């Protein structure tokens, strides 16, 4: 026995098993291992199953001699022989939907931005503070500020101050935590395992007051959290209000005595739905998930998904229940997990903002437009256009009018529409060139001098009345005779003076914007290898392009406009339409091009060159762009954009093809607009299969290969050899906007059911709620068969509805494309052999009878024992009493039978 005790102490010192985890079972188990190793026979008092477990563990723990390694000149041959024996089977063909080749190895949607020596952001001198909370919850419920007190607050401050104390891997960042309570204090147990500042307060009220002190000490300009309403800052504010009846917004503000902050859905409904409803005087609040919703194009905006695509990391997600159990357990290893979990998340909030460059870009745009920081992402385009227009109008002694909502509604209706042709739907195998008018509407406003300041009314009055927007317009007598040769008459009959008489305000503003944009794009051509610089300059030119393009929208905002004028808006639209029609007629008039315009949309033309090569298409495209530009006034310019070869035109604003932008481009880029591969209302499987099928068609023009690929994927779905995440729908939920008479969409219905169990689980406005479609009884409604993904994972009797996904989700989009080439995708599916899977039906020992009634087999009771095949007296259990008394023998027999069945299945396959 002393030998055994010494061995246990030795194992403990080596930390093979921690001393705190030793129980009587572990001690007996280790003693048995030692005795067996010493040759002692234990059959008299240890069962066969226990002996089997002990023997297996002994083989793992006791070292044995390895085989003699091969000679130095033989490893390559040995390895080659070993790999040669393996069948060449792709792993994704066994379990996953085979999609197109990914642009990167891990499937990131956004590449990380590399640092550039040419990009130097000026210091913004703005500090950011992010917080996350740990709240001990009740069972599986979401934290409730009325019931659950705050246990820990984790915070991270980032500052550009050079003297700032840094204790994080993020430059200029300091991380800390504050916890409350006198029992099981984490700082006494894990102080050496964590590297962040740890502070202790006695009560929750002291904890909240300490947070206020930290905010006042560091004085951040921006406060943020991943979701700031139901957690982070919002939870602290709501908890302080409901538990201690004081408004912490006043305590956090910079001018407490003169202004009051506000918080809540009722206080700021628009802010709650679009940005953040937290208003703290003197500080900006950024709701990160909603900011990323406007910046990134993803199917879900959980922190784990955003971090994966933006920061290229996989991070865990722990439920509130698990975090509560770990924190309350008091074990150091569990406490370290909780602290590291929240400390990493609070730092990742800062990293997300830095990687996306949200704050530097917003600061630069605010500086460019002359508006405040918060208005950049909270206000609309009209506010930004007015900011620039005011700067030009004031020196010219113009004042902008402010019509009422009633006056806006009394102006004339818009009459003109842009040219959107109905495309000739087909699969185009010859080159299709795309020509685009560069900033068409801004160019027209400059070229023809359209503006409020140059407007002279209608050429002929309508019903003895002339209007300019919401006002009656009276032209001075003899003015047209005086300006007879110095006016432009728009296609809708409106008159404007030429630039030689008065250059319009809008033309001045747009000319400066477009000239600056040309300058930025010229800078992009100088250093194409610097990806970071290219990205920065591209963002700047897109921001300038956006402001230029929305200027037309400022004149045509007939519902919520600040200063709309339908006459000017119609002049711009109709002039653009005539410019496009004139270009189409000119292209058709030149026979040597042999060109046919098959589609036109507002400011772009799709020209088909039947029988031409790709090099000829580039030559003709550049020639057409130059010729059309010459027949239009400056600065209206037609630009040759790209060549599609081949291409599929489906309908208006829906097309896809292989894109070539340069003559020397060898590998094409898959470019899709408006079809399911870029839409987010379907499933990832739908996107993968459609994109892969199109690429096979474009590369081979062989429908038999497309058919073979499609049937393979259908076979995988029928067999269930797929990943659930490929079949998740994730659509936005906007509770409060649905009609009471109609049926709620699946995502809203799932959210409503969760809210009945826990009112705090209400989704944010516009949040994407994932769900899958499972099999159900014949005639059951689709909405009743939509369940959350976790329900499918937890319930072994639920399975994906393969028939629904194939016939309703995959076939319709493929049909719309392949019908153009005469292929019947639905017939491909109907003629293929289909596999009927055996459903899993569990015994009633594991599930209640209510849970069992989900499949047809659930209504059937077995009359024989599944182990020994004896007749059952009680059919409520699948195993007879004799077999239940020998569980180890019964389990061994079932496992052996399962293994034999698997071998037979492999032999058949």
C-alpha cells in the first residue's frame, strides 16, 4: 500500500490528475491499474466491463516500444506507398455541398487590410471605451435587469495618447474588470492567471458607481459595445433605473448640470431601430452590430460570425447558463474561462472598429461634408447635400426655403421615368460588352446647367399656371426675348439659362466633387500593389460618387424632401433617357461594328457582338465609348467598363457572367447581379450550387456535366450527408411592423415563441433570425415546420426536409437560368434514383410520449425486445427486464450488431 500511495502522490505532482478532482472512484480506478500492472488478478471482485475499461486505459498510459524507423533513404517511398493504398475520395463529396472554389482557404468574405507605408491616418484624438457584462442568470433565461444583478463589468479603453498605460495586445488599449461580492472573490483565486486590472466592490451599487468613476477619469469620446440595448451599456442603464431609481445617463454625461441623456425604445424609437437609443451628452454611442450591418454583407451578424469574416478568427460562444455555472462554481479553471471570455470580447469590440476603419472614415467624411460625427451615420443624404449646398449658396446671397409637409404634398407629381429596357433573356456565348455613362445625372446637371438658380419656368404655361416645386412661378415679361440665344430647353419643356449667363449652384458643387473624384482615381493608378492605399482611396472616391449621385435625389424627394422640385427632377431624368436612346440609335447605325444593344438600365448599355472574339470586343467597346462621348456635351462621358464572356441575361437588373476588365486578363471573375448567388433571402447551399452550376456551364458549355453535378448534390441532401449551416434561412425580423390579420413569417414566429418563454429574448429590429425546415405530417403548414437550428441538433427525431429544399429552394432558381438553354432541371431530379432514409425512433425512456409523436414510426410500438428478440410484456420500453438487469452485456451485443451492419453497408457501397 505505501507503494500505491506514493504512486498517487507522484501522479498528482505531475498534474496528470489534479488533487482537487480526486474522488473514491478515481482512487479505486488507479489502484486497479497499478495492481494489474503488478500482475494481481482482479476477476473475483471487478466486473468484466470495468476490467475492459481498465485494460484500455492501461494500454494508453503504459509506454511500449515503437517499430524500427525506416532508413534515411526510404521514408519517401514508405509514405508514397501508404498514400497510394488510400482511395482518392474528396472529403467534401462525403459530407458537404460541393460549392465553387473559394477565394481563400477558410471562406472569409473580407480580406484583412495590410498596413501600408503610404497610408498615414492623422491622429483623430478620439478615445473609445467598450464594456461587456457578466450577469448570473436563472436557468436558460436571458439576463433581466429587473431580476438579475450585475456580477462583473469588463472594460477596455483605447486612446491615442502616447503616455497611456497599455496592458493589451491592441496598441494604445487598457483592459480591466470590476466585480462585486464578498464570497468566492475571483481576484484571490486567479490573480496570477490573468493580466488585466482587477478591482473589487462590495455591492452592485458600488460597482455601478465605480464604472461612472472610470468613465469620468478616462473621459472617452465614444462609448461602444457589441449590442448596447439589451446588454453592455443599455443593461447597466436599465438596471440602475429599475433597481436603484436613478438615471446613470446624467452621471456619464460631460455636462451633467445642463443637459440630460436618454435611453430606451420609447424615448427614441428611430434610434433604437437604426443606430442606438442611448443619448449621453458629450459622448457618441456606437452600436457595433448595427454598424456592421450597414458595412458588411453577411447572412448573420452575431459577434462570432463578424469576427470570423473580419478578423479571421474562430471564437467560442458560451450560453448564459454555462457562464453562470462556471462563475458560481468558484473553481479557478472555470473562473479563468469566464474572465478570458469577456476580456477577449471587450477587446474584439475595439478591433472590429479598427479593422473596419469606421471611426477614421467617419471622421474624414464629417470633415469633408462639414457635418458632425454622429450625423454621418445617423442622417440621410439630403442633410449631407444641404451641408455642401449651403457653403456655395451663402456667398451668392441665396437662401434655401423650407416647405412644410403639406406644401411638399401639393407640388406636381413626377412625370418622367429613366430608361430600363426589357432584356433579351438568353445565354450569350459571344462577348457582351458593358458601357456605362460616368456619373450620368451629375454630368447632365453640369452640361445643361440645371438648377434652382437657373430655372425660368415652362416654355408654355399649363392651365395658365406655372410652378416651381411647391411655389407658383411668375416669369418677368420680355425675359425670354432678352435671353433668346442663351437658354437651354429641357425635354420636359422647362427652360434654364446657360452657364455663360449664370453658372448654377448645383453645377459648381458637382464639378468640384467630380474633379476631386477624378484626382483620387488618378492617385489609385500610381501604386496598384499597395492594397491598403487602394482600399483607402477607393473608399474616398466612392463617398464622393455617392454625394454626387444623391444630388438628383435631393430634387426628387417628393415625400420627405427638404426642398424638392419635380420640374428640375423631371428635366434631369428625361435628359438622361434621351442621352441613352440617342446612344442606342447611334450604335445600331454603325454597321461595321455589328453591335446589338440587348439591355439598357438608366445609365448603362449591354451591347452584344455576335461571332466576335474577346480582343475584338475590347477594340469595338473602346471605339464605341469614344464615339458616343464625342456626340454628347462635356462632361457627359460614356465609359467602356467590362466584357462578359459568356453571360446570362435573366430579367431587369438580373444577370451573371464571366467578367473581363483588361485585355491581358487570363482568369475571369464571376460577376452576378440580382440573382440568388448574391441575395441573402435563400440558403448557402442554394448559393453554392447555383454558382458552381453556372461556372460549369460557362467553362464547358456541357449540360451533361451540370446535370451530373446537380444530381450528386441532390443525392447528398437525400442521404442527409450535409451540414445544417448550409440549409439555414436567415431573414430579417421587424417585430411590430407585421399585420395582425396575416400570418407571421417563420423568423418572426420563432422569435415570438421564444418571447413567450422569456420576454427578454426579443430580437433587435432588423436582426436576422436563422431557421431550418424539417419534415412534418402530410398537409402540415410550412411555417409550422420551421424550427431554430438548435432544435434540429438537440432532437434526434427531427431531420431536414430534403424534398422541400430540393423542389422549392434549389430547383426554381436553376430552372430560371437553364430553361434559357432548353434544359429541364426538374426532370433531372424526377428521373434520378432517390434514397429513402430510415428514420431514427428513440425509446420512450429518453422522451415523453408527446415528444415522440413527430414521425409515422413514433406511433408504432415494438412487441419484441431489441436485444434478445423475446416477446415483451410491457411495450412501453424497448428492452425486456432480463436484458435491463445486464446492461453491459446488452450494450455489447447492440454495439456488435451495429458494427456488423456498418460493415455490410460499406461492402454494398
